[in-house]
């Protein structure tokens, strides 16, 4: 520590003693161990804090990158699944068309039930003058004694009849009893058209 006044200044004795006093105190502070320790701690803390902030940001970027990568993988997997579903739907549609065509060919070769008329309508009115009318009423009264018929229609769905006959014939060809039964199908609030115009099994499966 340089003791004294700058060369370009003129100092009185009083100024000279002041100039000598300040540097002496500064020298004693900077030489104190506690000051050195604080200074070293500050010099060490600043880079450490900077490193910790950088590391935290790096972890955040890596986590975000991983999330984006996982999301891309999921999107790619979903895209592949959607593509496969489209292909499957095409196959199913083609199978449905082929099935309908085969059923129509079989129906053309298969004889219709003897009670069917020549009508091209799916629903054919059965009047009380027909023997079938009373046959149906007798069968209903076996389970509901006091029932009566207000109006009766016969379902003449050739595609549905062909599909039913095909499976019945398959069972008999394999020596399996068809166990055919006559049952009553309720419709609740559903329009019966959805049942008797069905091309699959003629049942409301809900």
C-alpha cells in the first residue's frame, strides 16, 4: 500500500495524516481471514449457481425432447394402426359384398318355404281365411292362453331364409341335430323393420 498523497496534489499535514490513515485501514481489512473467506465463497458460489441453472435447463430440455420423441412414436404407431384399420374395413366390406352375392345365388337355387306366396314384398298379410293364421294363434296360446291376433304378417326375407337354411344344412351334414325351435321375438320400442329386413340373423341383439 502506497502511503501519501498523489504527486499532483499538495497535502497539508492534516491531509497527509488522513491519506496515511485510509490505506492503513484498507490493508488491515483485506488481510483479515474472514474477508478472504467471504471473497473465496463468492467467487465459488457464482460459477456453481451458474452451473446449477444450466444443468436444470439442460434437464428440462432433455425431458421435453424425450416427451416429444415419445409423442412422435405414439403418433406414428396410431397412424400405422389407423392404416391397418382402413385395410381391414376394406376387407370386411368386400367380404360382406361377397357374402351377400353368395346368399343371393343360394336363395335362387333353394326352394322357399311351402307357406310363402309369390309376393315380392317382405311383409305379406296373413288373413283369418288362411290355415297359417290359426296355426300361429294355436302356438301362441300354448304360452299365452288368452292372447288374440289383431293382425298377422308373414316375413318373406329370402336372403335371411337362405342364410338360416345354410347353417341348418351344415349341422345336418355333420350329423349334428339342428334342434330347431319356434320362439317369439318381442320388439319393445324398436321398429320391427330392423328385424325382418335384417340380412344377418333376424334377431335384435341389443
